[in-house]
C-alpha cells in the first residue's frame, strides 16, 4: 500500500490541493495501485504548497507546488517511490533550512499527522499532558503553568499562570474556559494552521484548562472567515467525544468537560476578550469596561478563563515535558517558543516557530529570504493591524515582548508583514485608521469618532492642506485614542499611525507621492 | 423586505424550526441568525420579531445584534459571493491591484452586487492566507496566489 500525504490546510486548498488529491487517487486507480491518501495540515512553508509527500523507507519525500495536471507525469517519473529527478522533488521536507532552523514545540505534529484521527494524535505523543496533569492535580497544573513563564499569545502577553490561578481560586456554581480563535490580525495564521493541522492538541489544552480551573464547559470561538478551521475543529471534537476524551467522564478520569464551537460573524473587535464574551452571549460585540475581569465575572457572569489558541496549545507540552523544558527556551521575561508568522512580500513565508530572541532582521532577511518581488524591504508591520511599522534601522530588535515595547512596537500575535520600497506609509496610516473606523464597536468616543476624524486629517495632509497644523492634530488625536480608548482597537491604532509618521516622515512631506502604493 | 420564497408565514415557520434546533443552547441568537442566513441567503426583517418572541428578547436586542455583525445581510446577495481580502498582508502582495482589476473585469465595485445579480464583491479583512496572497473566498472556498493577470479562480466558469 502506497501512503501519500496531501495537506487539507486552507493555504494548500487555496492553491489546488483538493484537485491534486483527486488526481492522485485517479492516477493510482488507473495504474491498479492501492493508495492510502491522508489529508494532513500544512507544515507551514506556504510557497511549497501544494506539498505532496510520499512515505518511503527513508522517510517522507516531498514534491512541491504540485499541480493536478502534473500528477500523471510525476507518478510516471516515480513519485510513488519517492524517486528524485523531477524539478518538484524536494527530498525530506524536514531537511530544508526553513524547517531545520525551527524549534517546534507547539507545531511539532502540524502537517505530519492525520488531523481527524484520535489515534494518530496519541501515537505522536498526544494526551501525555493530561496523564501528567492527573497525577499533579489541579493546583499542580496551575503551578506548572506559572513556572513555565507562559504568557498570553493573543497579543497582550499577560502571564497565563496568574489568569489560571485567578479562575481556579474563584468560587462559583459554574465556570467556563474559552478559547479565543478569532484570529483577525492580518499577517497571522498560526491559530488557523493549528486548528486545521493538529486540532486535538487544542482540545487537550482546553481539557487541561478545565481541569486546572474547575470549569466543566468550554467554548471555542472561531471566526467565520476560517470555514475550514471550523470544519476541522468540529470533526475533531466529534471524534474526541466518540473516543471518550470529551464529555461526562474524560479519559475515564472522572472529569467532565464539554466543548462547543461558536462561529463569529465578521467583527474584528470580537477578538477582544470582553467583546467575545458578549458575542457568545448573543449580543452586539461591544467591549465591556474592566473591572470586573472575565476571570471574576466573565461569560454569563461566571468566572471565565479566556486564552488564545496558541496559549492553550502550548500547555500539553509544558505538562508532558515539564515547565522547565519550556522555560529553558526564550529570553528575559519571554519564555518558551513563539510561532512567528512571516507574511506579505516575503520569499519564504509561513510559520516559523522558534525561541524568543531572534531578531526581526534575521527573520526577514535570513529565514524569510527577503522579498518575493525581489525589491528592497522598506518596512515591516509587526503584530497585526494594530502593530507598528518598523524601518530597517530597527531590524536589530529581538523578538521579545519588552524589546518591541521599548521601541514603540508590539509583537502581538506574532505576525510579521513585509513591505517593499513601493509602500506608501501615509496610505498605510490612513488604512489603519479606516480599519479602526470600520471595526470600532462604537462604545467609546476616542475610537468611534477618533478613527473617522483621523482618516480626514490624513487626507488633508495628503492634499497638502495646513500640513504642520494637521500633523500636530494627528499626533494629538493619536494620543487621545491611545490613552482614552476602552480596548486595544482604539488604543493601539495609534501604533501603525505614529510609527509611520515617526519612521517614514518623508511619506507625509509635501514632496511625497513617489508612486501610488504597490 | 420580502422576497420570493420567503413569505412572512414561511419565514415564521423557518424561524420556529431553527429556534427549536438551538433550544438547549445558551446565548443562541448568533447561531440562530447564522442558520437563518444559511437557509435563505439573508435575514429578512420579518424574522426579527419572530426570533425576539421565541428567545424572550426585545426586537431592539435582536436588531442590535443583527446590524452589528458584518456577515449578516438584510437582502439577498448575488448568485455568487466573492470576498476579496483587503488587509495589509495582501496589500503587500499586490492586493490593491487585484481588487482594481477585478472591479474592472466584473464591472462592479467592492461592496456591491452586479446589475444582473450574478456576483457580489465584498471586502474581507484577512483569511489567514498572508504568505499566499492576494487571497479570496469564492462561495466559501479559499483561493490564493491571485494576480492582475490571474483572476480566473474568481470568475464563474465560462466567463470571458
């Protein structure tokens, strides 16, 4: 029996992986060959997709950027034996520099295992975190999370152990665990990739969170823009229930944990944790004032642990291998690994999981290989639409929460979007404000009105009207939004705007307009 | 507004069926509205009082949620919905040029439906295809590596 692996990840399907899978099946049948075709997630080197892998005695051999039309010729050239010679042949994917340079703790299985198989997950080391947790007890789990130094991967970087301890200590008739999978930041796709490629890891992380905090019900809030992730998680949850790994008696350990998927409805602000709570409750996704913290009064008024996908997905490793094994990676107060996402105009884009401390320049120039277009890199926006634009002069900044903050930026959810020299930073600043205006929940004035007024002010600067006065007004407006907004949407929109203004003042000068953006 | 196939009586019936499907869920309003839109392609105004009554909410609460989220429509879309990513990572890979080229090709602007009702072109902010863009969702199916001269995946089969 020939075993072939074709990713079912969105990034592979979007470039023809489904058609390739059909062609492989048809070609094998035409040749009278038995074929087992496994739809994995993606390994995360998106330029290689669709990346077909064939099992051989020397490991899995990859064929990159395969098109359905090529399949008969590839098979004729010995694809099913992993024979080299064809230009699509890349050998063993794990030998590529892009993968050799990574430290995959969270994404160890992604792109390799069958994401619908409970058994494949177990065989690849799954559920060892739960076994360890059962012997440690709930308090032991909380202590391990604290000792690991794990910080919230959604963007804020709040110490996860403190959040877990707060919910665990709360006494209430019921508590909830929520996984925030409303990954709306442009330049990020790690949550999506993990849900599509290793969904049981996230389920295990959520079960562990429920065990540690005493919550018996979990919600997984996934954005509607990720239809394949919704389907992958729903399949995995159904399989986990069927295998007794969710429900009234998880793994026969006497723990109850139920898990339900909720799908978003296209509101970026629902990635903010309190807006997300409102959304699950069936209301407008409007931000709540804090306090009370969700850990005290969250979903339906009950104590609620809310963490990002990557935070929860880091937990099984920490328990299975020990807090120290995780904390040994990283720098300063940023411990462990970060799944960094290289995006935009970059040659080797994709998911690069590595210990904190790698510099932005290493990520873009060495690992990413510079721009895909071949043009010079001019700027990188780090941390999504609310992150700062960094010029090359700041590319020595190490990937670390504090190091980015010290330079007026943030790492957010770990997205790095590379722009070449045709980018117009005034247009990008305008876009940041426009996006804020579209997505503002409307609850606080600085965000609701400031964003719209900001767009108008940028337009006046672009038109050369009272330039100095309008630049001063824009800075003043940003200061007001930063200090006066209820949540990060209004509060952080000034990051892209002010960084554009500070580091690329020439784009705001009267002599601007090199060329339209792109 | 009412459209063919969604008379007020049938909308009321459909609302009751969908609400019953979610009877054991807390905070079921969004899943109910999503199911309704999946069934009809939009959420008719006549559904608001039906759902409000069934969930013991005010009509203002239902309308408030309905009007807040970008996904919900109050009128049917075109026969094919193309959601084209407008976010930064796709911008950095030529997304603005692809949007302009597609608008010209289809003769419809972003956010509008073509006059013959064939296609609705909508902006979307990130599909998680940030190293493969410009990207789009066509009837819920992801497509990537688009370019000004590679718009075919966005066009209906047989279109010139």
